[in-house]
C-alpha cells in the first residue's frame, strides 16, 4: 500500500493502517510505503502533519517517498518492481499526488506481474485548482483497477476511463478510536456543563464543509428556546476569520464551543460521547470518514444531500439527509429534539453499521484483483 500512514496524522493515515491490519488478519502479507515528505510546509494548511500517537503495532511501515522528489520515486519504483508483489494499492485523494504515484505505478508495472489498484477518495477534488483534470487523467491511465466508496465517485471515475475494472465498497466503520464513552464521562472529561445538549461538528475545517451554514443555523430563532450548544472540534484548514466573525456578529459566544486544535485520537471518543448528533452541513462531498466514526460511537447524524453522503445515511432512520440550506438544517435539528428521535436513531444505528465491516472492503479488493487478472488474461488470449 502506498499512501499516508504513521508518523503522519489524520483520517487517511488511520484508515490505511486499519485496512492493512484487516488484510493481515485475513491472511495477506502487507507493507505500507509512506512519505518522507507528504506536503511541502508551504502547501500544508494545518499546524503539524505529524501524529503524537505511538507507532502502530504489527505493521511494516517504510518512509520512502517524497511527493516532490523524483529521485525517491525512482528508487521506490525500482525496488518494488524487483520485489514483485501481487498488488500495489495507491490511496488517491488529491491530484497533487499524481506525478509521484503515476511515475511509481508505471515503473512497477514493467515487471509484468504486479497489478496496480487504487483506493480513490475523490476523483474530482473538493477544492479545484488549475491542472486537476490533466493530473487525474494522467494517474488514471497508470492503474489497472479502482475501488471507490460511493457511487458518485464511481460516476466521476467513469468519465475518465469507462473500461477500468471497478468495485464499490462503502467506507468501513472507523473502530480504531477506542470504545464508546457515556455522556456523563465524556462531558466531565471535556469540562462541559451537563445542563446543555450538544451538537458536534468534527474534523478539519474547510470551506466546503459548511460550518458557516451551521453557525447561521445556531443563530436562528427556532433554536433559541433549546438548551443547545454546538461543539466545533477540529483544526482550521481554511481562513478562520469568516467563521469567527459569524460567531461574534451573531452573538454565538455562549452557544459555540470552539476547540480548533487537532483532536488527538484519545479524545475522539469523548467528543462523540458528549454529543447527541453529528452535523455535516457539507456544500459538496464524496464520502466522509466522520460519518463512520459516528456509526462506531452510535451517534445520530445530519448530512446534506450532496455527493455520496446520502448513500451512507438512511433518512429518518439513523439521522437526517436534508437539502443543502440553512433552513433545512434548522428544521432537522428542531425535529430531532422536539420529537425526541435520539434513542430510536441510535437503536437503528446498531443494525445499520453491520454493513460497514472492514472485511467487506478486503473482499472487494480481492474481487477487483480477480477482475483485473481476468481482463489481462483475456487480452493476452
């Protein structure tokens, strides 16, 4: 596997490590090639790229690839070509990685044995930049098959290569952040008042994630009578001033608890334990790891009807799928509390999350590999 992993932090690294562990549990041999340099510091919007957590047990992780140094691409590609694994899986989420990944992919394939697969988070990036289309197209031509986590990403991929073998396997439940925590314990751990109910906006804060809409919703008269506060837990990856100005201008200082540092793994359980519902008011999206953390901790969800988010959240069963507007967000929050849906939603979550086990994704990769091999044999014959 080639992509983010320890010592880098974030959802992609945590996902790759957990997926590698599942491959190993199911009898496969796995190693991860991760970055010496993932992003140059000038391009990284956060405070640190590195995790404070210890190295994960039982995983072979090698830091070999610099996204900006072609010499490392050559060395890594030549070594993997010689090692001749059955499969290399690239984790593709950003066109910036295309030159690095494409070079290594093309080099490895020359051994005539190794199949190149891709686990794609996005084909069309959330924040568009010049050259994205060309870079993604270049990478797509270098792979043999692709696994996606939502139908919307599969549709995007087919615009580049209709002939590419593909599998769809939903994002598994993020079960690597510890066990669920009771509300009482979580509130005490975070220093919150038990007199309020809490909504949670969790994860890196980017413009497309719609925090500004949620802040506007919190200032609405319809929510004024509820003993309700919003926890914003995550680091700003975009300019914080618009959101901070909204909090000031809408007099939300007593309704919004802003924890705008990176949330370490050992506190994730507390934030989800303290809240009643996780709100993702995204303006556009593919899929989200936050929904799968919410599934693990048994928390109701509110998402907007964009990208692949509705595929993960059955409306009025485990939460709400609403149109992307402030008014719709407000209406769902009011309905949730006034009609006391929390307990019913959480009972449904226990059943729904059975769809999202990690072994299902490993099985999907095996099916994809078999499709690729069959296609190759057919072409040879």
